[in-house]
């Protein structure tokens, strides 16, 4: 049997069925293949580390059973007792750390590094630096002014994908290219090939979005998840056929649709992450996924990827694209959640077994690698740091009653802890909740009103990726002012807000609208799409 899954789904499935023997099939797992192992560097990496460490704990358990005196020598050994890992990445400079984490012996051929010569299409990368702005929004406008020149200089208007940080950004970038092309090449814009303009005019007649239809005729348009599915499909088919030279889009195209191009342009490397985090740089996986869209097998012998960023960030993206940025672990920022899951699954029952689990993580390997001195000294230093981090995580879990922890009497510094599952922790693990969300839940009054419940959901960390965009405020303010909105977000003193200003305001208003018996049918497609996603998440 073969299981195809993401680390998050695999982790969630084993957590949810903990009381129904959900981990029984672990014994039948003999091979784990990890594609794009460099996601360890990103927030998603915590799930991958947790799953691998859990599998290795189970593997160690079966091995100890076989090694026990008096253990039966009859019967076949379960596959997990001989668990093997195969990890692959297009670019990872510290591959030796990943090999050590997975117990691959580099001297015995367990680590193999391949060069660029094996790429089916040779990829040439360029990083362009521009003066840092006072306002990131104006920086995007400045980059838009250079897009037409970049597409012409580096791609010669061969199929080009421009990745932007937001849906509105993709539309503004496409419009900037259209305006520039009309000034430079005439009224037909980029549609200069024979019969190309006629084909695009005919296709535009079936487009539902009138702004998109107008841009399409000029040979450049946009693509994102909020487009009507028929418009999106039409744009994709025209780009594949070579009728559209330049396509501006969001990262949806990098992860969800196989649409390769000769030239990929990453227009700006910072993305809005909410009022608290503000603008943040793209993570490694996102950048590599976008750059990887450059290169069309059987059509091109080479491809180009151009990154447009601030001058201060040029070196970072040069190193990233060249595979020189060290892959680190993201586990420490999520240690309480991951440790809680193991306690609820009873794979971790005390501080010592928690340390055994942590030794199976990539985080432990990186702690040891960063420690100065020999390997043994590095592991000792990593273990001391791991013990301190685990004790802090146990303290956080105890504070909210998520685990039952009893300190042992011991002369050793810090003593030891026996850990047992608790009902709140089981709920946190089963529903994949963050520690911050459980903190809000534990602090909430016992008899919460509908108003309070919606406010709690809107503020939860699981929904923090839903951002308030510039164009959202006007339609959301209409919902806020509507008498049909019974449970609006409240300000200080419990007063009804007069304007939508924060990310959680948007979440609560969309929930109100979706649960109303008279929802607004004039919401933009992007907001309707987000409301659907929100209901599925909740």
C-alpha cells in the first residue's frame, strides 16, 4: 500500500484517531519519501519534523522489543523496525545536516548531491535591487514601472509569468504592463503576432470580468484564485497556447497549477502578513516554487528567473536561488503544540521520553551542528538546550491544564516529570489548535454568548492568514452598517465599531454575513471566495 499525503494531513489523521488505534498501521510503514525537504525552513516544517520524530520513536520501540532478553525470535519483524527514509530537495546547502537527522551514512553513499548539469532545462537567475522605499505600497508601484522592460530584456516577450504578493497587486501589475505596452508598441499592446490580436478579441467576448477582458485584448492579464473559474480556465489555456505573452498572478499559480514559462519574474519579495507582523519576506519554499515555474521541457534549452527586490535583500536572494541559504528548523516556535500532541498520543510519557522524541527532530541536529567543538560535545550542548526548552514547554502546557505533569523527586538538576494526557490537551491536539488559541479559550467565561464566540473565533491564530486588504474595507463597512449584522466586532467598552480596521474585524464580519438569512450578494468574488474558505475552516 502507498499513502500520498502532506505532513500536516498525516499528523492530523494520527492525532484525531488516537483513541481508535489510528497509529496501528505505523508498524507496516517501511519507507518514507520526503519531497521538497527544504520546507523544514518554513512554518510547515514543524509538522514534518513531528511526524518523522514520531515514526522514529515507534521504530525505536519495536527495536527495543526485539532486543529484550526472552523476546520471541519467531515471526516476521515489522517493516518499521527497519524504517528507511529518502529525502529530496532541489536546493539545500546543508544536506549533511539532513542526512545526519535521517541517520543516512554519507560515507556509505547515503548522501548524494547532484549538480545543475542534470536539470532538463538550464535555469539562469538574476536578482535586481531597487532603492528601499518608505512605504512598501509605493515600492510595488515603482517595480510596476520596470516590469515591461524586464519582460523584454530577459525574456524577449516569450511566455512570462510575473508573481505578485496579492490579488490586487497582480491586477495593478498587469495594468501597468498593458499601459506601458500601448505607449511603446501601439493600440494592440503586446498582441503583435499575426492573428494574435483577433484571437484575443474573440476570447475576450466570453470573459465575465470586463476589466480582465479589456487587458486580455492587449496580450497581458492577471490570474488568481478569486477569478471566475471559467475566466481562469480561459486565461490558462490562452497562456499555454502562447497567445498571452505576460501573465501576472499570485502564488496560487506556483503551487496549484502546472503552467510553466520561459521567464519568471518575482515582483517584490515582501508580503503583507497582517497588522501585527506587517510586511514579511517570502519563505524559501515559496521562492523556490515560483522560480521553479521557469523552464518548459521539450520547448526550451534554458530559462530565466528574475527577482525584483530591495537593494538590502539582493544578497539573500542570490544565496537562496543558488542554494546557499542554510536550512534551519522551525520547530522551536511551535514546541508546546508538538509536545502536547505526543503526550496525548502517549508516545511521550515523561521528560526522558520527551528528550528521546526531541533527539529525532531536525531541530536537535541543528542545535548540535551550531555548537562549537566535537560531535559528542555538540550533542551534549544540544541536549542541555533541548531540556531547558522542553521544561519551558511543559510549564506552558501545565499553566493551561493541557497536560497533567507531576515532578519526580530527584537529586538531578531540574528533576524529572511524569506526563499524562488531559482532556483540554486532547481537544487541542485533535483539532490542531495553537497554544495561543487554547489560551484564549481557557480564559473565556464559562457561558459565552454568540457575540463572544464569534469574536473568539475571529481572533484565533488559525485564521490569522486572512488579511484585510485595501479594497476590502468599503464592502465590509457596508456589512458593518447593515441592521442584519447582529454580532459585529466590538471596540473598547463593548461599543459597536464604525469602521473595519483590523484583520479579525474582517473575519467576524464575513462570519456574520455567511450566517445571516440575508447575506450580501454584491460582495466581490474574492470576498465570497474567502467567506467560503472561512466556513470550511471553521
